[in-house]
C-alpha cells in the first residue's frame, strides 16, 4: 500500500513500529556496552536515548562490540 493510500490508523501503526525498532536498537547498544563493562557518560547516554536513526544506532552497536572506550563508538568517521 502506498503512503498516500494509507489510513490514518495504518500511518500511526507504521510510525509506532519505526519507534519500537529504534528503541530496541538503542537498548541493544546499551546491553552490549553493559556486557562489555563499558560505562557511558550522561551526555553519551542522552545521545543514545535521543537518537531516532536506526541505521546510526546499528553503526554504534557494531562499534560497541570492539571499542575500548565509549568515545570510539560516537566518533565521526
């Protein structure tokens, strides 16, 4: 179904699914860091919590698997 043909309810459900996916990815990142014993500074945690880009969260989670310092996760490359 095209976005133009969606009902308001369908748009709402699609948006809710996107938000749920983003939250799950943020939680995955935090779990990886906790399992590795890496603590985030409050500003870094806020960066994760406020991120709405699932692709960026996946990039950060991938970096978190090998990073030795939280700064490595969030650096621009």
